[in-house]
């Protein structure tokens, strides 16, 4: 399939192809030997897919595109401070091979010009020059995702003619920027410039930077995220030499060019592009490389300062527990209390990336409610990335709310907010972490009920006499029913009946909790409702002759009183007045439940 990306790449290739201005570098004699018309464009996404057109498999020497990669390795070897004492990071406005230092700091102006690059090479760790070069080659190979090789002919050619770079090396030595033999540093630099790459390789090296330092294909880390940021910054301001300002304005990506004809550009988080075309402009940048990058940037909208839209709030949904209660079946008193005070507990569902702006708007909105809230549930299941600052902002919100008496919890099965369900003390005033939204909402409901439910709360256990299904019976009638009831106990997690079972009796819950659930398509458990003492189940198959639609599972140690199918049926002949009382109690209960279900339909959410 030809995609839009393929078509745009082809279009850009065609538009630029006829531009034969510029000249191949010949100050390194061997470079003049290349086919001047070679032209290839490769684009690698940050998940490792490569689009390519033209001569993307032609080898050429990496030359100055090596500079950011060696600089990255020098930073990793020595730390940012030690490197900063040797190399500045200011754009120079000078040609790449200028023999100069900053007059005030007496340091190379940046690592993208030769003076800075030779200094980077001098900072690479290793037991011997050979070992140091091997570390450089290995490092580049990690970015490329394959073993890159050394071009001896180009190296020899540059070593023979590279007096200007030797002059730079000696200048650096005289200012003690290089502390040992400058010839070794310059030789290492010539060698790194002579590593062969293709446009496809360079695009993958760029994609590794775009992917925060991890090669998207091999999954190998080439550089830490903090150093990627540092290297890309310097590429932005200094990567295109004295053409850097124009480049940022017209292309808008951190980039690096080399006199071998390559250009590489990185769009952080998205992709890397590479162009190969050996004819150079007066700055030493590939003519068609620059032109193709401009075209690609505008056609694919790659400029890194292109503002697509103002950042949106991370809030996807907001509701109160009154509007969207948990699946726990509740007594009328509790339902009334939740209807009146449910807006004191709110749920916020967040989505997208929680970076500064998304977190800031969400925290501001929630923070403004503080005096009206008793409980807050923040559901981060829909969130992708969380930045440290966002985590700090939410932690702070939680402590601020705690001071006003509002407790906050998060629904965070992946632990992306930095705390896991088990790592947190249930009594911690700062709040709790839940694996599913239902548990979070239920926690908030209990908090509201503890504070505002004036009437009796649902009991933790009841006796059969007080079970609502058996109310309104005379003492005599009760005796008859009680004789048919058998108490059964189940352990936490035990299944009582399964979906598909036929009628199994009438189950009256006396102590503990039981949930009806089903297995969803992804193999997880979906909870339909949670029953507590005073409630019953099993009546549907018993009365309607259907099979169980759901599994019933004990959430806690459970005690039920069970009347068998046969005993229930025998009541019709043996004690019809008892059966009538039972049926009217069951019918009343069923209608009540239906009412609640209809009320909650407006906020139905299967994820709960
Ligand atoms: N090896 C080359 C030099 O130092 C690299 C220059 C470049 O690619 N801009 O002259």
C-alpha cells in the first residue's frame, strides 16, 4: 500500500531532484570521488518504521553528523558539568572549521563546530586510542541498530590533509582544553567522521533521539533522556553552523549536517529524517538536504514550534457519586442520604498525557471546589504519560484537600501516579489507591454515608427474623419458613452459583457481601452489583425458570440462609399464605431495584 507519507516523500524527492547547485566537498580528496548526484530521503518514526525514497542504502561517511553523538557519549562519560567546563553551548555564527575559541571563556563555542567536536573526542573514556574509537563506533551503532563500519580510505585521506583540524587541536592544547596529546584527539575525530552510514541508518539514529534515546527497533538504550534533551538543544542552536537561524525558522527541528552530504533532523517524540545528497552550499550543508528538509517540514507540518492547539484540560469526565453511584445495592435510607449528599463526593476521570498544562487546569478546577467536598476520586486509568511536575501537583492537591477535611483517592491500577494499591495504608489521611473505579466510588460513598447518613446504616449482619424478604409473616408462618432455611457459609472468593446454572434456591444474605459478576471479553471480571445483609438472590431462575445470567461470588466471608427449589415450590400446596407473603416481599424488592437501576441509567458506564 502506498501511504500519504510515501507520496509526500516521493513528491519532495521529485521537487528537489533537479537542483544540482552546490559542489561536492573536495578538501578531503577522497570525498570528491563520490557520485555527486546521489540522492535519498529516509524518514523513521519513533516506533521504528522507515519510509524511504531514492538512494537510502548508499554508504557515505557520517562526517560532522558524528558530532552530536560523540558529544552525547562525552556527556555520559564525564557528566554535564565536567563537559561544560570544556565546551560552551553558544551558537558561533562562524564556519565549522574556524580556528577560534570564545575570547572570554577561552573555550570552544559549541560541540557542533570542529573545535568543540575535537574536544568531545578528547573526553571519550577508554584504555587506549583504539579502545576509545571502538566505544565511539559501538555507541553510534546502538543508535543505528546495526554494526556500523569504518571507511579507511576516507580516514586516510583526511588524516593526510587535515592540517587545519590539527591546528585546532594544538590551539586547544595550548589553552589546556585538551589535556593530553592533541594528535590523539584529532585522530580520533578523523576516525569518527569516517564511519560509514546510509540515509536509512541516519534516519534510525534520528528516530532513536526522537524516541528519547532508545532505539525503537532493538529497544537498546543509546543515551539517557536528560542527555538526549541536552544534545538536541545544542543541535537546535548550533547544528547547522552559521545557517542555524535560517534553519530554525524554515525547518524548525534540531538537526546536524555533514560534508559527506548527509543531513539529519529530529522531531522529538515523533520521528527522525535523513537526507543524503553530496553537493554542498557555502556553509557546508547539503543543498538538496536543506531543500528537502524545508519541504518535508512544511508538507508534514513538522516545525517544532508549530502550535496546533492550546493544551486542553486532562479532565474527560466529572460527576458526583449521587449522579453515578457504585454498583453496591443499598437500603432506602442510604440511597436517600446519597441522593442528598452525593455531590460532596466527586469523581474526575482524566485522560491523555498529564504534563504541566493538563495537570494544571485539572488541579485548578478541582482545587476551587475544596470547601464543598468530602471525598474526591481521581481516575487515571485513561492517562498515558505522567510528568514529575504533574505528580507533584496532584500530591499537593491531595494534601491541601486533606487539610480541609476532604479525602482523595486515585484509581490507578498501573501505579503511574507513583503509588500502588498495596503500598498505601488504608487509614492514611491522604487517601487511597484503587485498582478499579467501582471500589473508588464505593469508598467515597461510604465516606459520605459515615458523615451524613442520619438513619440506620446497612447492618454488617442480620438474623433471619430481620431479613426483609421474611417481613410481615406471622410468628406461625415464620416458623414454617425458618424450618426450611439452611445456613451456609462461604469463604472469601468462593463461587456460590455460576452463569448458566439452573435454579439453585432462594438465597438470603445474612452476613458478608456477595457480588454478581461476569467474565468480559478481555478475560477480566465485570461487577454488576454487590449485595449485603438483608438482600437476596436466586429468585429470578426460581420464579422465571431461566438460568443464572451471572456468577455469584463471595467478596468477604459470607453467610446465607438458603431455601431449596423443592421446598420453595412445595409452599404453594403446603402453606400458600406464606408463599404469597414471600412473593410480595420479593416483588417489592425487585421493583425497588428496578427504580434504582433506571435512575442510574443516565450515568451508565460499563467500566465501573
Ligand atoms: N571531517 C570533517 C572536517 O572536520 C567534517 C566536517 C563537516 O562534516 N562539516 O572537516
